[in-house]
């Protein structure tokens, strides 16, 4: 009975739109993107990737119907925040979860061309892993509560 109660409480704590995808030993939790303005040239995507296996893997690319899609990290150097393209991808060590979140790792969907991400929209994409292969996922476009937003990246310079 305690197990059922604990599971019920855990599920109740999840956002109503939470969703996950699986391939091999990898679990991709709740891919989402945030709404953008009509003038935005790019949008950001976030998720969590858990490696439940015994061997490392690597997220090497994300593909979607945009002119360019890149894996980025937000970094700060000498008080200036900037985005860095992760050419080598993102390492996924056994037993660990890698979190893509505002102010940190993220997927950049570039070339929106006046077609903003709108709340409720779904952005199809394919995650490409070095060992596990290709996995089709959907990034749900969702508003993020202000308390969850990291404002440290305002006014950042772009670099790669």
C-alpha cells in the first residue's frame, strides 16, 4: 500500500505534460521548448537524459526541420555569459542524468524566420546517440514559471 501511495504522490508532482522517450538504456525525460517572440531567430530546447546502462554513450546531434540545430552550453568567463557550441556532443555516463536547462546545456533551434514557438506547439526532433542510435522525440512548447527561469543569460554574447 505504501508503494502505491508513494507512486501516486510522485506522479502527482509531475507536470501534467510530462513525457518521456526510451532507446536502449537511455531515458529522455520531458523534452520541452519555451515560447519565443515573433522576432526571435532561435528557440531553446531542454530535457533530461538518464543513462541506466553500464556503458557510456554520447548525444552527438539533434536534428529537426530548421536551418540549423546545435547542442550548446551556457558558460561564463570574466563576468560575460555566452553560448558555446558543443562540437563533440554531450557525454552520458552510466548511472547518471544529464540535465538540459535554462542557463546550462540546451538545444538551439536556429532559423525560426518569423514563426515563433507558441505555447502548446509540438516540435518534432531526432536525437542522435553515438551508440544507441536515433530516437524521434517531441519537444512540447511550454511556458516556464518565472521561479524556474535562470536570468543570468540576459544580454549574453554568442560565441562558438
